[in-house]
C-alpha cells in the first residue's frame, strides 16, 4: 500500500452481508469463513466497501489477513479452525539471529509509528468530550450526560491503555539491541482487550446516537464533522480533519492490526527468545477475543433431487457468467435440441431437495446472434480490478501448498477439508470475476442477454453448437408453466457438467498441470480455400479458465501463411494449449459495441493436451493441429520453472547481455545501461498505446537480432530500433533483465524481499521495503527506479493499452526478482510450491513499488526510516 494512502478495503459480497445482518454480532474483524457450497454456487453480485460505515446497520467487512499467511483466522479452538500461535513451519525455528532481530525492529518501528497516530486520533476524539460535559449541566446543554457517555463510551480507557503501552515500547525500539524484550508489553495489552469488547458492544448505539444528535443539534454537527487530528512528530502536516464517525471506527480497526503485528513478530522471533512464549500468549488471547466477537457464518446447505427427464436431448451444458442487472451471476446454461435454458440453483431450506430455477429460455427458432452493427450497446461492464484477481490467485496457490503440507504430514481430514473449502471460495470468486469477452444472444421476439466468457475459443464453441442445431427444421413455441417446470427439473439429472470448473473439485490423482515456460513456434498453415489476411492466437488454461497469451502477426492476402514466430508462454498449472486461426477484418463498421473492438472471423480452432512426458524434453516437439480442414504446424518445448532460474553469465564481457549491471554502467559511464534507456525511449515513443505492450510476446528471431546488435554495440542500433516491431523491442528489454547474471534486485536480498512483502502491518511493510531498496547497489537501484517510472507511465495509458500496474507487475516481477538456484533448491519441493511461494510474491513486491508514490534516489538515501501515516 502506498504510504499515506487510504487502505484498500476488499469487497463485501451481498450474500455475505445479508448473513451478517441476520447474525447476533454484526462485526467481522478478520476474514470469517463463508461458503458457497459446491452445490450452491450462485453469487448474487458484490459491492465495494470503502472506509468506515456511513450509517450502515452492519460493520464493514475487514480483510486484514496477512498477505502471504492466509492461515491466520479468527476462529475459536472449539471451532477447530484457528491456527496455533506458532508461526508456520520453518519460520521461527530457523530464524537467523541477526536477520530476525532486524526484521523485528522494522516491524516494531512501523507499529510504533502507527500507534502514535492511533493515540493522536483517540486524543482528537476525547478533545470535545470535556467541554461537552461542562455544558451538559448548564441551562443550554449541547448533549445530555447520557448521550455523551454513550458516544464516548470506553474511549478514555482505551486511550490510557495505549498511551501506557506506547510510552513503554518507544524507548525499547529507540535503544534497540539484541537483549531488548517487549513480549510482556504485548501480553499486557492483549489482557486488556475486555475494554474493546465493551466498546464493540456499544459501537452501533454510539454511532446511532451521534447521528441523531448531529441531526438535531447544529453545534454538535459542526464539532463532529471536523475533529483535528495531530500529525506524527516528523510529519509535514500538523493537523488533519476527520469526522467523529471515522474516529469511532478506529478502535474496531486497531484490534485486527495488533493481532497481525503479533503474527509478524512471532514469525521473526527465534523460539528460544524470551519474548517468544509471551508473544504466543498475546496472540492466543487476541485470537480468542476475535473469536468471541465473530460468529460462525455458514450458509444453509441444500439437498438434491430430480424428476424424470423429458425426451428432449441435452446437447451441451456448462457454467457461464451472465451480466444481469449490472452484476455478474454464475449460471448453469443448458443447450437442448430445440431450446437454450439459463438456470441457477434454487436456494432451498436445509434438508429440502435441490432444484434448478429457470431464469429464462429461448427456443432456438427464435434465437439470433446480433451482428456487431445491429447490437445495441450493453450496460457498462466494469472489469474486476487486476490486483483483486491476483490476490485471489495468491490465496489459492498458498492454500494449495497448505493442503499438500497437510497431506504430506498426514494431517487431519477435517483440516484438509477446511482448507479445500477456503480454496473453493477463492476459486469461485476468481471464476465469477475474471471473464471479460462478451457473448450476446437475442430473442427475436424480445430481450437480449449478455454472457462474459474467458476465451474466444469457448465463445466460438457455444456459437457453433447453437448454429449447428439451428440448421434443422425448428418450430417456435411457448412452454407452459408445467412444461417449463418439467424441463427445468430434468436439468439436474441430464447435466454433463456437474461441478464448477475449479481445481478444488478435482480428484487428488489428477495432474496438477505444468508450471514454467512453454516455448511455441507457430510455423505455417494450409487448407484455406481463398486468400485472406490471417493470424493465430494461443490460449492456455490458468486457474480453471483459459486466457489468451500470444498472437502472431497478420500474414496478408495468402492461402498459405508462413509465420515462423516463436513465443514464450508462462504456464500456471496449465494442462492444455489452444490455437485459434483468424481472418483479420479491417472493416471499421464491424465494431462490437460490447468492447469497441473490430470483430475478426475465426477460421478454425483446435486444442491439444500438454503431456509432461512429451513436452518436458530439451528438444523441440513438432506437431500439426487440424481445424475445420485447416492444418496449422507448430513446435513446442517446455522449460520448468526451476530450470528457468539458471542464469549463465556471458563469456563475452564486452557485450551487455549476461554481464553484471555494475560492469556495464561503469564501462558506459552511465547511471542506467544504454540498452534500458533506448528500449524504454522507443516504447514510450511509439508503443505506449499498443494493446498488451510487454504482455504480448515479440517474435523470437527479431529479439535475437536486437540482442546481437546491442551486444556488438553496432552503430546502426537506433536505425534498427526505429524499424523494429515494438513488441520485439519490449521483449528485448525483458530478455536483458532476465539474462542478468544476478537479478536486478539481487540474490542476497531476495529472502528479505519475500519476508518484507509478507508483513501484515502496512507501516512495518513500508519500513522494510524502503530499507531494502536502500540496501541495493547504486546501479541496480537507479536502474530499478528508472524502470519503475517508465512502467507507471505505461499504466497511465491502461484505457488504451489494457496494461494495468498489476499486469505490468505480473510480467516484470519474476524477471527482476528471482530466487538464486541455491535458494530455490533449498526451500521448494514442487512446481506448485514454486508458483505459490515465489511468483506471486515477486509480483506483489513489484506491485508494491509501482503503487507507491514516486521514490527519489536522493530522498531514499537521505531518509533512514520511513513511517506510514495510515493506521
């Protein structure tokens, strides 16, 4: 999170909110487990929660669980879902004394800074209390004594507890040495959480009272709308204005923060340190407190039954995301021989049989696909933020790893089932929110319907299946209510797709897929009946859905295109490769109003399974894929992620690729290598608005030609750059960083970056991440800051180039920050572990710096400690 920025609140889902409103306690401090059971998958949309509540009945949903520690939860021991206060395996017992102490200091420094701000906020809240009490006994009171006591209930006690804690902790952090102990202070702080319980019980009444008093008394309204909070000691801002409602929310937030800091401290405290048992006890007390506040919230489970099916045949069914009433709904869509039916599972009482509920149907005789120019503009589809999707992926990967550990250690089946349940929840949300490709169908007698799909391949499959059935002699009809009931009832028995396509539904013995890099050369295609402008795209599956990864150039006016283009595709547990062949359309009237893109015609499509034994060889494997009479020839080979970590220093030290960045900058007498400056300049000159810049692969032969020219320091570099395809230039820049003998953010600091990004407390994370930047060698740091500003400028054009900060972090994170071979072999045991523990964290590190306000080299070197202004 950017220093001083607002904390990003996660989404609160309407179905969860409804459950919360029904519960006795409306407070969710940490992520409480909620479940869409595998059978009850219909999420009825979501809304974004921003900051403190505004007169809402319920508390906001707060997700402050540790970024890389999803196992932390606020469950009671009795519930069986709490974690032991002992940090995850391999952390505390193996903490290196020096490194552990440094991380402890960074965590405590950040927490101390946020504690100072919290105390200032409590002071600001208490400031009007005394004058209000003084007027309460006069003939013209602003508030009554009872109203004052209700609104400011327990604030004075909370203030005194934290002031004492701060005064005792501050000198310990300022006079830091290896002998410092402070566990007793956290233990005492945790033991006083009963005061917070009383505050929480009164919170809703306090808010309602403050709101009523504001409405009836102008004087109090003015007081409550502009309370002045004193800034930190070293802050430029002396005071900031905050509402009373926002300040009353701060203690709610603080309990979660303290619990997260305890988790961070334990993670970096050696087991034999005297603080360790005290911190353990403090965490246990805090978790039990949170458990006493949070209630178990489980949606009702439903049972299943189906009536006998009709004579109609089911041709195809599957899960699609429908845009309905401006929100995303997961639907089960059934294509029968004469009708398309869109259904969801009925929400039934516990113990009742489960059935589908028909949302709508269209007889195929009445179903039409509107052409781009005929279709009306769809309601605004807001794409789900990339960083939210990546957070879900990170949680899924970490949970996969946890499940594997539990199985390896022969853990309890209940614990494994709980982890699988959490994984399903995250995978379900990813499935619901990731699709963006519009698929519109229309009833010629009425309404249009819009689905969002993840891939063009899937859209083409549905369209072709419907069009094939429409070639038969079909009659229009209207189903009576009884007929519709019978048809909908038959769906349950006839369905071929039983489970939502998420990995948590897979059997244990199914292939986990491939993790690493798939190199694909698209050679040529034959079988076209007439000349056309032709190109291919490549899709691979990732986290249960397919995404487009590469696109060849357009080969004009030919029946036998010869591309011979090589692409490197990152695989994330992938099992299939799809190739789609398109005819490029240059007619600007054929614009899809759902996404403003010209619609190209799919000439053919095909899919092959990625068999590990076939592709995991050093040699290229050549194959042909047949599609509608068209044959596309391609070759591929696979590099596992651990093999891709091998960095071979260049034997030719006069070049730039594979040569240390310090050697290159010293030779060139430059602060940033010439190759980096020139590639960045060219991308900003003519590629900054290119769709998918840095994500779309450049042609491998072009990249190799540019590499040779830069290595030879050829005088024709600038001329060659100006003529070269911009994706090849972007690919050359990525290749330069990938081939450095040591990654830009260095082998030495890699473990520290991993630990820093995993810190839960924003202030501690800020301290650590800035400290690590200062620790980089100057050439690495200056080049990193130069690249950072460039990537931010690219992201500013996201509406045009579709490259958000998160997309760019996903592309560059694993290139700039990778474990050394020794580190990788020592800690990782499987491809899934590599993805979970490394790649996601690498993306998060780069994203952290990309989202941070501008970082100046001079200011960074001048400041010895960064404090966040956000608690």
